[in-house]
């Protein structure tokens, strides 16, 4: 599979851009919020159930305070229920923008007893994906800003399921630069999972470890899990660098400061001079 162009660093404390548009900040209604778990169910139906688990980071629910249930559960962070309407709006915007991110590679429907290594990219499957006794190594190729986006159910339906599934970070890869967009539910059982899940339905975590963020449009349930969230007060996707070579079409990315102080000397693919897209014949 082809490797994506390298991403700019992901800033969790400022608004980023994706697909050429302004991306909303994802912030809670509490100072320095750091959601490790969020149940953003519509109509105040959020629910977080944590049993014999630990959560490092804030926990949020669209439901009333009683919707966050702790049984033998230690939470290091704030419990926010209900979260503000802005949190829900921002999460839904985040979810929609990830849904629109173009794919650069594909995933199989099922992996059993498999060892798989992937370099940075946007990997998709139109249906659900199941990992069983699988080790997925994410190779950052010595780039700490490398980003992986996995999109499950791009055809409209599909769940993410993992059993004895391990995600391993290699060569400077960072777990907080890994995103799993799921059309429906996500279920992890006795897995060593890394990355932030954005699920269109419920998230269920049973046994093992979870390092990232569990963000769902349904309920979130943790049983016997050690969960550690990513730091920062906002939740934003990465900002991609453009490939500005001659003949490349619009990529929906931010080309950065490429106008060299003069608009007529711009390298930007949209409106570059001369040549469209991009410049032709060098910097004239």
C-alpha cells in the first residue's frame, strides 16, 4: 500500500483543519477537559458503565449524573454528566469529518492469527472488520507525527471487533495519533488496544488494556479494563501536508505558507500561478 504524505504535527490544544475546512475544537464544559471516555448518545441517552476497571482521564455522558455508573471503578479525572450541547455538536462534527476522509488503502474483513504491519495511511473496509489473535504493528518510520486512520463500515454499516487483539507502536509511532472511525459498534475483548475510537453506536471493552479515547454515539461499557486517555483539552484530526507537484489535483489539504509573500508566486494547487493545478516551470 502507498504511504500517505507525512502529516503535520497534531495539536490537541488548538483548532486544526481537515479536507480544507476549519475543524471545530472538541472541548468539554469543564476546564482542561481530557475525555478518555464519552457517551454522546442523542437525546440525553448517554450511559457509561465502569466495572472493576481504571480510567485515567475525564469521563463524559450526555445523560444525567446517574448515567455514569461505577462499580469497583477508579476514575482519575472529572466526571461530566450531562456534557454541554456544544460537546455533542463538536463530537458529531468530528465524526462526520472523519467519515469524509478519503481512503488510501484497504483492510480485509477478518484477520485471524495474523501479524500485520502498516505504515501511516487511511485504511478502509466497506463492511465490519474482525481481529482475532492478531498483532497489528503500526510503523511510524521514525516520524513521531505519523498518523493512522482506520475506517470501518464505509459502506454504511459495519462494526469493529477485536479478541486477543494487540496494537503495537513501532519506530516513533504514537498511540494518540491513531484513529478508528466505526460506522456501528466497537467491541474489544482481552485486547491490548491503542488508538481513539469514534463509534457510531456502543463501545464495549472487556479485559485487557485500552490506550486512547473511547468516544461513542451509544453507551460505553468497561469491565476489567485499564484505560488511559490521550492528553489535551480538544479533540482534532491531523492536518495533512499537500503534494504540490505539477499535475496533482486538489487534495483538500492545507499547503501551508507557500505563497512566498506574493500571491502571484503561490505554489498552492488551488489558484497556483502559472499552471492549474500547481505551478509549472519552477518558481517564476
